[in-house]
C-alpha cells in the first residue's frame, strides 16, 4: 500500500457516510501483526480495519493505533 492509498483509506474511514464491515469478518488481516506475509485487500477492508482499531465509542480517534496500522499497511496490496 502506498502513502497516497493510505491517506485515501484514512479519508474513507473518517467519512461520515462510511459504513465499516464487521471487525470479526475481516479474515484477510488475521495474524497480520505476527507474520510478514503480503495481503490482498480492498480499500473498504483497510478503512474498516482502521475504524475497528481507531474509532472509539465516545467519538474520539486513537492516533497511536492509526500509526501502528500504517506500519502494517506497507504489506497490504490493494485489489479491486
């Protein structure tokens, strides 16, 4: 995933109209913090992962988690 793709995923995730996939249905990311495999994912899946980790119930955003996912995103290949 390139930097411009990452910024597009952040923009999508923070969009008020965005409806994230259920966090439990994001199998493509299973174990991504434990291995170095490349993963073929859609932009919608990446944005859903970001929302699942960064958005809080209080309406705030966890920027530290966003940075951690950005590091992992270097191994994501956007498809579709």
